[in-house]
């Protein structure tokens, strides 16, 4: 047997041995970080009526420049967006006198969007996932009583896996209902009537 043939036999034998050796177990992948549950900074100035400016970076993880829509107060309803050049960071909406069909449609459509119901004292509504142009968001909508009206507030926030956004959105809805009552000089009263 020539030296070359000996080397080839040795190489083939080595490959066969390493091929039969079990692989090392894969290292455990790093677990997802536990989302932070914190308090939302509730202090002026407010962007788009309801979002404390101090909370934008903390709640979204976005620290770059952004534009905020105007604070025009429409007597019936209005939407406002806080965005960067690529996507919306927050979207707010209110409706002074919303019919029950608005929240019923939201709840029906969002059953597949990881729907979580809002605490009853905030009215009727929920929090769910949804996408705009393939960007993931978490949205909360609340139908609640304010004075003699059944009103609606909705807040949509850019997804941030490092935050407990359900906890954040419950706090933002509380802030939004208080700010709404201040804007329209009505007393918030929990679940709507009718």
C-alpha cells in the first residue's frame, strides 16, 4: 500500500469517526428578556392630546427625532400621529359620542390579535396586536361614559418587546380618559350606558 493510499484511508477513517460522534448539545439560547413593567410618566407637555412627551422614548424604545401632529380639538372626533420618517410611533384617536358598534367591531376584529380586555373601571374595550405596513403595533380602545356621552379613546403604540405594553396601555388609557374629560369638561364615569 502506498503512502498516499495510507493517508487517504486514515482521512476517511477520521471522517467516519467524527461523523459518528454525537454533536455537543446546543447551548441554551438566550431567553427573551422579561418585559419591564413600570409607571408611565404622567406630566405635561402632552403630544396628540394624551401621550406624555416624557414617556415616548421609554415606552417605545425609539430615541430618534419625531414629529407630532397638531393638538387641534375637534368637537366630534380626531386622530393624531407621532411619527418618524419610517413609521408611526403613537397614534391617538377620540370620538366624543361614539356608538356601541365602534367598540363592538373593534372587539370582534381583534379576537385574533392577542386580545386582552381592559379593566372594567376604564369602560368597555381591549388591547390587541395589529400591523400597519408590516410594522407591529399594540392598540388599546376604550368606550366609556363622560358626562352624558358614550365616548371613545384609542391609543396605538409601536411594539416594544422590552416593555409590558398591556400595563403601559392601561395607564395611557387612564391618562387619556382624564385628559379627555379635561378637554371636553365632562366627568368620566366608567362603563357606558346603553
